[in-house]
C-alpha cells in the first residue's frame, strides 16, 4: 500500500513539474506550435512518460487552462474578500485589479490567449467554456452585479489581455492611450 501511495505521490509531483514546464513551453509557441516532444524535452522526461501522465497533447493543454482558471478564481476570491462594500462596482473594481495583476504573468496570459485560439479542439474548447462559466458565475455571486455590468467587466478584461499581450501599456501613442482609458 505504501509503495502505491509513493508511486502516486511521485506521479503527482512529476505531473506538477511537467505542468510548470508546459506552461512556459506552450505560452511561448502556442498549442499548435508546441509538440509533446518539446514539452517532454523541456521537462527532462521521455515523451512516453509524458503520455503516462497526460493522455495526449490536448488533455495536457486543457489541464493548463484549468490551472490558469484556478489562478483567476483564487485571485478573485482574495480580491473580493478585501472589499468592505457590497456595491457591485466596488467589488468589480477589486476584481479588475486582481485580474490585471494576474495577467502580468505573461505565461498565464498567453495560455489564456492561446486557449481561445485553440478552442476548436474539443477538449480545449470544453476547458475554455468551463473556465468562462466558472468565472462568470463567481463574479455574479460575489459582486451582485447585473448581467450588463458583468458583460462590461469581461469585455474590459479581454481588452486588457490584448493590451498586455501587445505591450500597449508602454506605448505613448493616441491609439494606445484611447484603448487604455
């Protein structure tokens, strides 16, 4: 029994290590530009062992989407807990600050961006839809915001993704200032 527990622990530890490596690898080249061999090589394991940990490339990438989704929820929960007001706008403002902080981690941002571009892959598409469903329902529950306020929150967040991804936050040009306003 102890050996089986240790094997599971080792597999779980290796899975976590592979996930950390895979985030960086996929963030750099995207879902379609990254092979399982790239991930295995970066993680220092064989491709065969990678397939023992994850059924296939799509399942691995979906696990990364789930990981990023959990980071967003954790950040949102901490932000929501820090707000003393029950005003939906105050809560949404705190959630926005948390989200903006999380997406400064370029690897997380790029996984989220690549996931949306890869959502035509069935398992990834399901992971992306689940991510949005969880985020929307969490924001609704914690903020008490209207559907329109929630839609605006997500629209602004998606614009933030683009601005951070293209480094528009550092550009002093009329178009960039307009989008940042």
